[in-house]
């Protein structure tokens, strides 16, 4: 059973390491700058929001235009980055009602599939008086054209070179993060829900068998993506959509209070069985009231990897609270499935950014001189009080150039002992280009160190 579980976890980790950790697309949007003035933004990420600044140079060739009823004007772009995230930014001319962009990303080879990748991006405000006239941009080979909302539905039409596209893949996220995956009918049409005010992130994909060459590289297929950031005022505002900057500390505080933590922790001792890359050992673990981890009875060539995992596991459960959070929202509501991005204003060294959804920290992003890492929480556990504990999560490390260095996938379970949720099992699979490492820890015979609690 253990072997089967580890195999499944290893397979999942290998799949994660073989695939891009995040899908990236070019997006454009009009947002307010820190000074309150509307500006044109070009993003490279999953949604119309700031993402990893190390990847911005990959789309430096993007051409952005502001559109109005009277015509279009090209915009000059400047890179803007802070604390690990960023965007290309341009000055918005007076009267602009829409944005359009094109980006020839170049020839890629993905597992033997060689293709030319073309990005198109568009921003529209459904409340703008010129919305109907600006909805279609004939300069974009692939275009997602929104219509007027009817009730709580909004029609979209996908066109390629002026003709409707049947069977095009369309993905739409509303401002709350709810995702719809659709395919266009024979008229190139789909309908998306439109009952929430905010920015919808919509993208369409089309693959065309077309041979050619680009900068000396030959390809047999062209992959087109068109994104649409659509701002709407229909429907009801959500809490996320109306949250103000000064509410970010409250969001962080609720998430901190919702996690299961060891308050007035007396320490504990337990039997510990280790499975490291197929080798089994049994010994004991003691965790002091101060969070120090002590192992005995093991014959490990190098105990640092195991101790690093244990110290992290213990450290994240130690009680804390009462602090003030110097944080602010780093983006407008975009419907990200892990919640709106929050940044620590004073942490300029590590550039800490969090995503919080339903009072649960779902993602942590930090950077260093050598690169950055991301913790993504996929599943949580709940204790008797309804507080959350980590379940399944991944930790991904990127090099400074944005390439993926390694990924660790972890699954943890917990046991209630007295008033404390103590570790029961920990399974992790670490993968990199040249290595696959398994670690399983089984805790049993838990006892609280009552003597320490009485001091």
C-alpha cells in the first residue's frame, strides 16, 4: 500500500516537473497606477495581473496600441517591476476605449512538437460608449469578440482572419475565480456567465497546420492564442471585487487566525519510521516546547534533509499572532483561483507575495539572489475546531532566468492528541532534471511532554 501510494505521488511529481508550472499568456488591461492615473499594462501570466518579472523580457517584442472610435495609436512600453513581479507599462492617451497587442513569441519545441507561437491580446470596458464599435479588432488574426450581456449571460464569438472558428477552445474566469471551459459552435460562438462585476479573463486557442521558418527555425504548425480582459459593471459586486487596499491586512489576519497552530505547546515525543529512497529505519523524535527537533536511534549518512523537513513542519505549526501586517493588494481583482495577490510592503529583500482564498493561504511567492520559489496549496485538512492544516502542496524552485529547477510534492496527515494536531504521516517526492527523491515519515505513539507544559 505504501509503495503504491509513493508510486502515485512520484508519478504526479514527475508530471508536474515535466510540465510548465504555470501557463503564461500575454494580457493587456487598463488599471490605475499607484498615483491613481489610468495606464496601459501588458502582463505575462495566467491572468490579467502582474506575474514573475524574470519572464517579462520574453515578451519585450510585444506591440501595443490604444484604440478609440477615431483610430489607433501605438504606445511606447517601459518595464515596471517590484518585489519579484512586474509588467510592461504605457501611457494611456485621452479618449482611448480599448487596447490591442500582438506578440510573435517565436518557434518552440515541446516534446518533439515544433510550432510557431503567436499571442494576441485585447482589453475592453463594456461600460465604454464605444464598446460595440471597438469589440472587434480586424487587425488581430485571432480575435475574441464580446457581445452585449443578456440577463446573466454574455455571448462571445471567436474569429480567425474574419471568419468564425468552430471548435475553438475557450477558457473564461470571472472576477471570483470561477472557471468555464468551452468550445465554440459552428458559428464560432459560446456563452459565458456574466453576473459578476469586475474583470473577466478570457482566452481562445487555435492551432493551424502551416509550415514555415522563423529566424532560421522551421516549423510545421502555428499556435494562436487570443486573450481578452473584459471589464464589466453588470451583476453584483463581490467582496473581492470591492475590497479596498486598506482591507488587505484584514484578509491576512483572518488567514493567520484560521490556520491550526500549537498554542501553549508542551512539546511531544513519538516513534518515527523513515522510508528514504527505499531504505527503512525506525527511531524516535522529540520536539521541545520551543520547537527544537531531536532525533535518536537513526543511522543516517546525512540527517540534514530529514531535519530540514521536520523543522519546517514544526515551525509552521508553532503559535503566533497579534502582529500587524504591513501588506497591500498588488493587483485588481482578476478572478485568480488562488485569490487576490497580496504583497508585504516592507519585505523588499524576498519580495513576499501571498494569495489567499476563503481565509486559506493558497500560494506563497518569494525570491532570492539565485531565483525564486512558490508554495502552492492544493488540498487542506480541517481539525476539530475547523482550523486548516496543510494536506497536499507543491514547492517549486525557479532559477534566476525563469527556468524550473526542482519541484517537491508533499502529502501530510495529522492526528489529534489532547488539544494539539500532531503529524501522523508525511510523504514527499522531490524531482529535478537529474534526481528523484522519496521520503515517507510515519509517526506513532505520540505523547505530550506534560512536564514541559507544567513549567
